[in-house]
């Protein structure tokens, strides 16, 4: 059995280093930028640039991989990530960092697509669920591990930038020495907004709004922590626990949505995320413990929404359209993550650090309201006609290629 998974484990080691580097770099930049006195607008633009680069990479990376091959393309993507990480340590300039973050988003999309296509090639219908589960475990653990490295380092020094570059380089080794056969060429990514809305108006609108909220938090959460005065270690723990709490809540929320109209669960989770965001906005906690508890509770609701929205869309789609629908929703989510940091940065600059949560609460309340409106317009899919809920990997590491690895694709593969 171990021999069966050996090539997959080699690829997952490369994934772990890549995600650790991405998690470390993504948290380090806003913290260092805050110390350097970068404007809130510039810090928000870094998140928008990363998201824009990532979405662009999803469209154009397959062409690079088809031309260069998987090993050479992954080497180019990972090496580019290392170069960018080191450049951000050498050139401390907000405008340069915005540009470099766009390059980072592009290279991360390409690197993830290579690994995900490789894992998909090695997975069978019998072990696809196990491989997908392992990928999710590595994703969450590596991102959290990379973020926690910040807690043990000095944000003011260049050492963390160097460690980021080392992690990017380490991600090269498992794929470079792997004897696994090359997967099939990557397929081009397409986006049919009209078709996605026709299939499920709730899911299409929800993914944009969820992207706005999660993009705002993912980019500016660390800035919020720094500006209210909690320690770097507490900021790292806060950012990690928000994602972990969301991952832990996905399963119970998903199981509940299997037993009722998923839209009620979607609206309820959106109200829950808005409630805790407004509590933070109104009461302005300054104790590290209270901030971590409140933000973790926020994350438990906010980071379950995407999985429920995707599950609801696939309830209305044909089984053979799973990749098309889920991949399109992922791109809509990506467009939302471009908007969120700009909205949150504007509110934080105009008001106070808690303006971040006003931005996320606005997105979640819009989502809840629209979902309740649609409940009165369209009957739910009968419970017996739905697929069982499946959790999703962390949003900042998912490309449309990962959806071909999802166990729900089995019906498409068999067809």
C-alpha cells in the first residue's frame, strides 16, 4: 500500500514546502509593510495584485506547462517565487511590492496547477478520496506552519525573506528527482458567467461576495492585528486559527446542509460571520486572547461559506459538469478577492483598524439577504437527488486543476 502512495507523497512534500513559503511570505509582507509605514491603500493593493496574478495564472499557466513540460515549468514557477521573495527583502518599496505580488500570484497559480494535475494523474477512482484528503491536510498544515514561522523570527530583518526563498527552493527537489511519469497536458481554463448564474444565481453571487470578504481578511488581517497592538506571535496564531476554525466547521455545516435546503445553512453562516465581524467592529477588543477568540469564531462561519456555495451549485448541475461549474465558481471567487482588499483598505483608512470587519460584514449581509430572497424564488433540490457534501481545500491554494482531483469528479471520469 505504501508503494502505491510513494509517488504521491513525494509530490506532497514539494507541495508542503511551496505552501509554507506562500503562507510565510503572505503574512510577512503586510507586517513588514506596516512597520515601514506603507499606506493602507498600498497594503490593500498588494492583496488585489496577488489575486489578479493568481487568476491570470489560472488562464495562462497551462500554455506554459504545455510548452515547457511539467518538471521544467514547475522549476520555473518555484524559482520565480524564490526570486520574488528575495527581491521583496532587498527592495523595501510599496510600489515595487505591489508589482512583485502580482508575479507571485501568477507563479503560485502555475505551480499549484502542475502539482494538482500530477496528483490527479496518480489518483484512481478507488483512492481519489484518500489523495484529496491528504492534499487538504498538507494544505492547511503547511500554510499554518509557514505563518507560524513569522512568530519565531524578526519581521524587521531580512532573515524571514531568506527563509521564504529557501522554502521555495526546497519545493523544487521532490519533483526534480521524482521518477513519476509526466501527466497529460493541462487543459485551458474557461469562464461562462452567464451559464454559472443560470445554473445557480445564489452560488454565483455568493462566490463573488465570499471572495470579497475572504480577500479583505486574508490581505489585511495581519495589518489589523499590528495596528491594535497585539504581538507578532498572536497575529500569526490569529491568522492561522481563522483558517483552521473554518476547516473544522466545514464538516458539521456541510452535514447540516445535506439534511435541509443548503441555502438556509449558507444564509445562517453568512449571518454568523457578519455577527462576529460587527461585534469586533463595535467593541474594539485589544486583548490578544479576546481578539484571537473572536476572529476564530468569525473564521468558523466565514470560511465554511465557499464549500456550501459550491455544493449548492453542483446540486443543480449535471455530474459531468462538476469541473466546469466548480472551476468557474473558483474564478468568480478570485475576482471577488481582488475587490475585497480595496474596500477594506478604504474603510480602515477612513475609520479605524476595525473597518476591516465592516467590509466583511457588508459582504456577508449582502450574501445572506440575497440568499433569503432566492429561497422564495426557487424550490430546493430534493435531498435524495443531491451529492453528499465534501469539504474544500484552503482557498488560497486551489486552482481549477485541483477540482479534477475531487472525488465528486468520479462520475465525470466514469461517463
